[in-house]
C-alpha cells in the first residue's frame, strides 16, 4: 500500500512512497503547474545528483557533472568541466579561453581569439580514401592518394601566394611568377639575384653515368609568329657569361653536343661584337652546296671538280645542275664532289618536294681536289685548276682561273692521281 509520511521539526521531510512498482504522479489542474520553489531541487538517491532551479537557470549537478541551461537558452557547462562520451575518454571541455576536443586519436582546440589549434602530428582526415592535412611543428603536409586541386578565382590579381613573391599564381591569367609577384604576360616568369647561382636547373638523370641512357633534356616549342622560340639574355653590362652547354660524352664519337636544324627558307644568324673563339680539336671548316648530277652512275670520286651546267633561283634557294669538268682552266667550276646525299642524312622535319637525287659539293673552306701530274709537281701555295682529264685538277699557270690553293707538297712518280689538301675558292691566279 502507498504511504505518505512526514517528519517533525524545522527541516521536516515529506515522503511519498508508492507500493511495489507504482509511480508517483503529480497532476495539476487545468492550466496548472507543478511548482518547485526557487533554490529547491529534486535529489536522486544518496550520492547527491540533484536538479534545481533558481528562477534564471536549471542546474543539473552531481559529483561527476556540472550542467546548466540558462534562462536565455544557452547550455552552460562549468569551467574545466566537460562532456565525456562513452568509456574510452572522448571529451569536450572548456576552460574559459578555449574549447578542447580530446580523445585517444584527436587533440583539437578552438582558441578564444579565433584560432583553431590542432596538436603536433595530429591531422584532419577527409573521407575514407586518406586525404589528410597534418603539421609536425615545422612543416604542413597535405597528403592525398588522388589529385590535389587548388581552385583560384577568375578576377585579376594574385590568388595563390607563397611568402608574397616566392611563388605567385594569377587567378585571371594562370600566369606563374617565381621570385616575382608580377609575372606580367609571361606564362612562367622566373627571376633570381644570386652570385654563382642558377636561375633554373633542368636535369634528367635517366642513364646518368652510363652509356645506355635515352633520356631527353628540354624541348621548347612555339607555334606563334613571334620573334623568338627561346631567348637567353645576360643583362649585366660589365661581366657575366651567356649560355654554357656541357656534354659529358667522352667516348662515343659522332654524338652532337649542339645541333641546329634550319630549313631552306630560314637563316642561322650569329651576331657578335667580339671574337668567336673555338677551343679544342675540331673538323676543318668546309662549306658545301647541294647540286644535281644528271649523268651520275656511281662513277664520281671524292675531290673531283664539277662544273655548272645550269642554275635556277627560287626565293632564297639557288639550285645547280653540274657534271665533271671537261677542259683545262675552266671558270665555270662550282666545287669539288663530296658525296651522294642519302635520305638518312636529311632531317625528316625538313620537307623537300624534289625527289631527284642530290649531291654535296664542297665550295669553300678546307678540303681536297683530286689532282694529276699533267702540269708538274705541286708545292704549297700553287694554284689548282681543272685539267684536260675529266674531273681532275692540276698545277695551274699564272694568269689562269683556279679553284684552290695547295696546302701540301707532292711529287708525282708517274701517272697516278693524288688528293691534294687545298683551300677552296674560284679566282684568277
């Protein structure tokens, strides 16, 4: 049976005790309330858990909890008192200046001044595929198994900066400046001021130190009609070098450190105010011209003289048709035969619609002329003219047309022929 009991005295208690599993129901009248006076609470059990109101806030207090709901709607948890979730220690707690979110796997705080502080070596992980931002006190690491996208705006100005001008990406143009905050109209503008230092270094180490590497260097390609594909400029007026090209090849002959491919309508121009110096060993300077030989039948030898049959001009191109010289002291000589130009000798990027065979003819510089003994032995400084034997040269008499100056002595022992080293050039001797 339910009981109602009281005690006596100034601190008397009123006890409502239902029977068995019965409830205590407080049912006010219509529009009525169940009122507990201010600063009077409801206590649960013997360990002090209590709910009490003071007319402005509702406190829920116990040995392990300090919790209140303010009259203005805020939920206030006392300083250094937190909310703990489950048995593994995840906790949210404030100390009046910052909010800490702590657990075995996270250390996270929001400071009173607005900073979000994440503990050293603790990061933010996004989703299930491992994108993570983490700092270790010195570096900030952004890790991703996929693509890292930095989306800048489209308005004018620098949308991505690293230390003001170390790296700048413009939002409207996408132009990049390294060492400058104003890349201007350049897609990439790299600038640096440092003694004995490079502005940029490009290195392909594939096959480094071996003879089997096939790695490429830098390919600069321009489809526009501007002045330069690439330009290298030293702006220091009193000292400083321009371009330094180093080849590590010391054993494989025939490899090219520098190669210039210029087609027939362009020119290769080297303009200098000073001297051109070539150091080390180099091949003799020889200028050649292409020509057609209608009667060619594998019977032309290196060094044989050829004469001009016809010539035609188109734009910058001059085309010659030649054959072996046929008489003495000819002034129609183009040069000395060098070789048949094979298809493998021609860069495939240079288009030539003329399918006729072409031949290289030495016309200037150092080379050889195939000479006979027709006019005697040859000494250094003698002029070399065409002889009466087709394609062969001989020692020239003064006052005649020659095509070379002998650079060596030779005494003939009979009717043999000899390749004589010469300096080419058609002139009156």
